[in-house]
């Protein structure tokens, strides 16, 4: 798919060598930052660490160069405007020995459609049905004509589990995946895995692995320094300088499709006034935030998309201009001293509390007072989704659900969107999103996305702060570790210890 190919020039792969042997094939420990939601339900963010752990696979995949590639399906075609047909590999079995066939795939994906709260990427609003059209043929019918269904099928939320995974109202991960690693134990804080010797893609090099969920970035850094872990994902930018002096550890970083933004509740009090939001936008020095907090590992944001992405509008950053911000407040008929907001963010990304402190100080310069609250993601998300907040700092990938901006817009900025933190609703934007979904030409589709992005920036729906990089710390004992542009894969069949 051409829509994904832009990533090829933006992301670099990392390969390292060294020596650590702990039995045949070795054992590797990887520290993650975000604990999974309870129950390991695939419609939640739990699907992401399961795919990174090398257990979960989907019909298609986004490769390390950003291109759409076969995975459990070897090919696909659009049979009609609303129907896509996927042909499965014929040599794949679940880790419990059951053969992967069209009926098993249809059952897994139908389960995803019938859960109480479906995922943003794969829901009855988007997908009407999934059926077996033969032993190796899966037929996916969308609710409306869509050209991006194959990209949707690469989402971790559409990962395939064996029918035995869905029994007694719980998700059983033991032996029900198809990937290179088999889960032997799953708790809310960790995963234990062993090599899948019968993996269809070839026998993995690593014999055993463990994934631990540690929200404190400093703890993850310490563990990779001491050798307790070989991979520490999403380390704080402030740790890079310290790790440079550690001989047996290297730091890899790549630009990712992730932007940190100050989300504004567009339906609450003064923030419903566009001029107030524009004043906040003009009062924030995003370049200064990128330099001071991220120490050169990020760049000031220009809307939700970074320059270089084909759907990014050709615009300039909003100038940092406190005097203009004050003038906008006067035009809005608002006295700055009357404005007091609560800003909430989360502990799992330690740099966000520092971003909050900078924003607090910069808005104080134009007379706006902020109270800061830093809590766990699990406590914060229900509040902001329900609109019970003023401002929130969130790090959000516009391709975490689907590797095309349409899903981001549908979830975050469409009327009734499942992740519409901003409480934003404009029928004209909804019409543009719908038009993009039936536009087969990637360039024409990207032009629609750019128009929507420019509108979000112009109306200061949210204040986009910085475009991020993924930063991982890796022991020099690890070979063939690669940072994936969408964070889909980490423990792969190729990974090894020297």
C-alpha cells in the first residue's frame, strides 16, 4: 500500500553484537513502560505488548520500512467496494497445534466485533462481518466502501487467537497465538515466554524471554545498566547522557508517528471559545519545550503530523508570542486573572510532568493559572474520555490503531469518535473523513488529511507541542534488535544473543 511507504525513509533499524549465553539460545528480558489493561483483551491496548512480545500476529503487517506486507494472509483483493478477501497461509498452526484456517480466523475477528467496547480500529461501526469463504479464504465486509481494510488488518487489535482463547469470558493466551514466542505465564506485571519451535517463519534464535511492565523510566534505565534487563523501551530523554558512559549499553532512537499535545476540552467553559484556545497556543514556546525537556530528541510540532509525512500540511509553526496571546484574550472578552484550569497528565512517561511545569510557567506569564495533577494512565483516561477535565497532556500516535490517518481522525476528531478527548464535533470534518475512506488515490487522500490537520491547527482545537522519537536502551549483548516505526514488533524471530 502506497499510503504506508513514506515510512521507509524515516526510520532506521538497529543491529548489535556482543555476548551473553544463558543456555541454548539464551534468555532475554525486556522492560516495557505501560502495564496492560486487565484481562489481556485484544480490543484494548493489551494487544500492543502481546504483538511486541512475539506472540500475537495479524493477517497483514506493517514492516520495519513502513510498507504493508503479508503475515498470516499471503494475499488480498477487493471483491467489491465493501468486501475484501484474504487468502491465508497454508502452513500455519496455533501454538497448541490447531491448524489456522478461515473458520478460526473468522471466529477470532467476529469475537472482536462482539465485545462490549470494540477497538477503535475494528468495530461494528466500521466492519459489518467476517466470514469464512472456504478453508483458506476470509471475507471481511465493511459497513461502507473502504480502501484501507488491508491496513486495518495489520492493527494489533486484529491479532488472531485460537478459538480456545475465548472461553469462560476470559482471554487465554497460553498456546493460542501463532507467533515466534509462546506465552507460558501472564500476569498484570509480566509475561514469560519460550521459543515456538514450530513457528511458520522459522525457528527463533532466543530460547526464552520475559517482559516486565515498569512505569518508572528511571527503574527501566537502571535495570538495563545493571544487566537485569537487556532491552529498556521508551526511556526518558534525560537518561541518554547518563547511558552514554555505560560501556555495554547503547541507545537507539528513531522518529515515530507520535505527537505530544496539550488537549483542550472544547466544550468546557472558556475553552469553548476559539480565541481563548488560540491565546493558549500563542503563549506556549514549543521549540523551548522540545529543547529544555527533550534535550534535542524531539522537535516542535506543526499540527498533529510531522513535516515529511505525506499528509502533513505545508505550514509553519504557530509563533511564540505572549503579547499576541494577551490580545486574543482581550478580543475574547476574557480577563486572564479569571482563568484557572486544571492540567492532568500521567506518570508512565516521566517527561510529561516536566512539560506540564513548563506550560504552567508560560501560561502564568499571560495571567492564566494552572493546577497540575499527575496520575496513572488507568485513572486519567476515563476522566478525559468523559470530558471531566480542562487540559491534559497526552502522547498520542496517529497510527497506533491503523497505519493510516483516517483511523486517528475517526477516533479523535469525528463527532462521537471513540477517543475524542477534545470533545470536538464539526460536520464538515466528518464529511471530509468519510470522503477520505472511499478515495483510492493516496495523493488525493493525503490532501484531505492535510486539510483536516490544518483546520485543527488553525482553530487551536488542541495545542500540538512536540513530534517525538522512540528511545530504547539496549544491551550490547543483543543482536538484530530493531525499533519498529509503529512499535508493533520487538521480540522477533531474528533476535539473538551473541
